[in-house]
């Protein structure tokens, strides 16, 4: 990767805190309109997303997501985001990722929220009764049918998921045991160094 490439990726990453902290300012109305469909940028960044599943998103904002995705890949980022139901490139209904606001409001966030103690899925009636979620059978069936077999297995083996991280406004990403990335404080130059250093070392720092 050339220094110019790094510079543009770092500048893209620099836009993330601006977008996260812009609120309802007029200049942010366009990205807010799109990101709201997927739970907001704050939530989306924490998901196991794939930009090809956001075909209507303007290229500028798609490239920002790609830059952040590359950062997560470079540092082998894992907060069990592949177990999150929404914006998950591995969970597709009609070749599209899923985001269900009514489920989110009930704090139904991960595959673990759909599993009983024995590791099997709730029946539709059990799901509605236990989680008080207003949904229909077709929607529930589509979601659980779209989940690859390996993910419920991983969910059963995962003791707990930090739901507060996914539902809160924490902009602190723990990329490795020794490296924490604060979206609010890291400067463009730091982002460029983070990308280049990781590529040079080829291991966690």
C-alpha cells in the first residue's frame, strides 16, 4: 500500500468521530438518513458488516466503512460481532442483511438471545412469550433459518456477550490485548501510523 493510500484511509477514519458526534446537524442529514436504517453508525461499526450489502449507501460513506473494516481485519478484531443478528454479512434474508428495530428495543441483539438453555432455538410462541417481542412467525422463521449452523454452535460455546458494548455509546474498540482504539481521540496521523505499523509488523502490537 502506498503512503497516499494510507493517507486516504486515515482521512476516511477521521470522518467517523465527526459523524458520530454530529447529532442532528444539517450537514449530517444524508449519512444519518442511511445509517439509521442499520441502527446508526455507532452500532453498525460494531457489527460484522459487509459493505456490498449497502448498495444504496453513497460511495464516500461506504469507503469510510471499508477503511474501518480493514482496521478490524488487520488487528483480528473479535468482540463476538459475528454472533450479532443485525447487519451481519453471514445472516442474510433474501440476500440482504437484517436489522429489526423492534427486536433491538427488546434488547434482542445476538444469536444467544434466541437460544434456550439446552442450546436449541425458542419456538415462535416461546420467543414471543419470554421476550415479549411483537413479531410474526414468518419474520422469526426467516431469521433463524438464515443463521449458518456454525454460529449457534459458537453461541453455545460463548459464555457471554457484552451487550452493553453493542447497545451503548462506547467508542472504545479493543483490537488486541495491547491495543485499544478510541474513535474520539485518535488523530489522523495516528490512524495512518496504526494502519502502516500493523501491516509492517504483521502481528498484534
